[in-house]
């Protein structure tokens, strides 16, 4: 059921007010950077491979240590303002150059600890973002006042990790759920993944596409808890849109129970109506819940006996690109495969295995998103022993170069001695002309030369920094959708500190670098 909350629920602190700024070509106004999902800022000219090694920390914002310290909100930059959410239940607008406060918005109370769980999109004078309580917000870009708020899903563990995208008066965003991680005493599972389109001015739901049929009760689990099938197929990743054909592309996750629906699929939908144009299901069977990794998994993990407990979501945002006049759409999977399809038909063009697939976990593959600079695809792998950054030919899938996470990443700097450190990349890749930007699970944030894959700059985020808000913070593991880099107008912004957490007396941080 769709719910809209009145403006009176707003908790807001307006610190300064400045006029909304029109998008300049160098803005990074949303998680995907553009409708094609390139995660590439072609307009960036101040930073390049020749001077990226001279970057210095210009300012930081430190979050208070809280119940949840992980940062999941990649910033957006429009004009002179950077917009981002924190794990402290606040959403911030700050001066992009200095970190000076402009306004803050406090998330309304929820029945669970609520924090900003996706990256904002700035469009049409508003700032759009979601939280982990599955609420979607539209704030006034100039003042931070709440324009509207919508409850996207009422599920017990529904959440929003899909960052919104705006096109032709509609906002598109997906919903997923952590219901499959609840204890085995829970009556599992009733969640249905969906991708929605909302009116940007009112928050009214225009269309909704469910990825799985409505679950029905089919019996009980061994402990007597009710069992429902099929379920899951959440939309963890962010959509992209081909404006020429009006097609929306988005990936889906695995089933939680049963087998059915558009699980582990790339969907091509009519952006105006939500009607299905085509789907390509990249895994035949994938039914997984957290019980698959517990000692008493027998009876609670349907795929345990037949080996379909894979957790091979398409949890990454697609990339749209043209090769020899042909529109293609590519997307990474948690199996470690990058798939490329004909954008019009869904026909497979090429596939490339980049990460070693591991069952029951899906952490060896490609997470959240890749980057395309017009010449190469830049794709990173997670726990792939080790995780690597690849440059790939977009027409053939040929690997042009690959650079593994450095061997000393977990033995040097603030990561040394941390038991959770790994040579891994569980976050999206970003790029600008000549440079690829990528953080790692060792807490190091690095710049790579786009032509060769050579590391040209590195910054250890696992160190104490004094924030412009007067608090001391410390970075940590760089993974998750919120720790992708944003580059705009000679500045680089990145959040640091996510799961698995490093031992730290402080909260996580947003860092802003410049020359």
C-alpha cells in the first residue's frame, strides 16, 4: 500500500539558503552520473593523470559513532553544493569547496534505526533519496524542506539501496529487502521485489513492476514457521534509461524461497508504462537465504542439495554504450561475469568471467557498478582472491589490462592488524578523462591511470581526521554502493567506512580532495 506523509513530519535545520543551481556539464547530479549509467565525468578537465598524484585532503565531515556506522550514500554535486546522507539519520547540503553547512534534514522517526541508504539525485529543484526503512523523500534543493515523502514498501525488512534516476517528470527507483537474513523462526518469505516510477512533483505512484509473483503459503519450515513461495528477486541496483527508445534497464536479485519470477535477470521496461520489453535471466535457478550459511541449514535452504544456493544477484547498475552503431547494455553479476546484450532485443553479444564464482555468498563477483569512458569499460571484482580492477574492450570483452588490489594493502597504514581486511573491491568504479577512481576493502582510496592500470595516487582513509563539523572521524572498509567516488570541478568526494567494520573509536567520514 502506498503511503504519503504530510510535510508536518519534517525535522529540518536550515543553516543557510542559496538559490538552486542549474546543472553544469561538470555536475555529478546522481549516483549513475547520467541516464546511461556511465559513472564517468567527461567534462572534468582540472584533474588528469598528470596531476592526480598531487591531490590533498581539503575538508572532511565526521559522523558521530552510532548504532550503524556504515556509509551508504554516495554524494551528488550540483553547482557549488554537495549533497549526501550519513549513518546518523541526517541528510546534508554542504559547500562543495569548503564543507560549510548550508542545510540539514533529519529523517523522521521509524520503527527501526533509519539512515540514508542510497545515493541522492538532484533534479528539477529537488533532492531525491531513500532510506533503509523503505521511505522515499523529495527535499527542496535550496532549503532542504520536505516536499513529499512516500512509503515504498511495508515489508518487515524492506529497504532502498537502489539510487533514484529522473527522466521526463518521473523518478525511478527499486526496492529490495533483508527478509532473507532474518532468523529461521521468521515465517519466510513474503517480500516481492519491485521497480517503481513516481511523479517527481507529487510523489504519486505512476506504475510499479513486481519481479516475482505474489507468494503463497505452501507449508511450514522444520521448526513450524510458515513457508511462502516464491519470494525475493529484489532490486538492489540502480536503473538506467535509454532516452532514445524510452527504455529502462535494471537488474534483479535471487529468489528467497521457491523458484519463480524474474530473478537474476536484466529487465528492459517501457519507461513510461513499466511494460516489459524483454528480460534475460542469467542464472537458471538461484534460491538463497542467510540460513544457507548456518550449521543447521538442512531443511531451511532449499537450494542446498541441488547446488542452487548461489546468491548470484545482478546487484550492479547497467552501462549503456554504442559499438559500431549498435546500442548495447552491459551489467556485472555477483557470479563474477560481466554480460553484454543487444539493448533492443536482449540477445547476448558477449560475456566475460572476471571473478571466480563462489557458491552461497556471491561475494567474489561484480558489485554495484562499473564505469564506461567512451573507450573502455572499467570493472572491479570483490572477494576474488584477490579483487582486481579491469579495463575491458566494450565491443569484444577482451581484457586490456588488469590490476590486482596491492599485496600490502592490509599490512600497511590503518588497515594493518584489522582482522576484517581483504584484498577486495566491493564498490562501484568511477572515471574521468585519463583516470579511474576506486577504493578498496583495505580502506585505501586509489587513482589509476586509465591507459595502463598503473596506480598513480593512493590515500589511506583509515586515519583520524578532524571534520568541519567539529567531530573526529576515521574511515574504514570501502565497500557498498555509498563509497564510490564522485569527481566534479576539480574536486573528488568519497565516503569511507562500511561493512565489515574496522575497529575504531570514531564514526565514519566523508572526504573531499582537491589540488
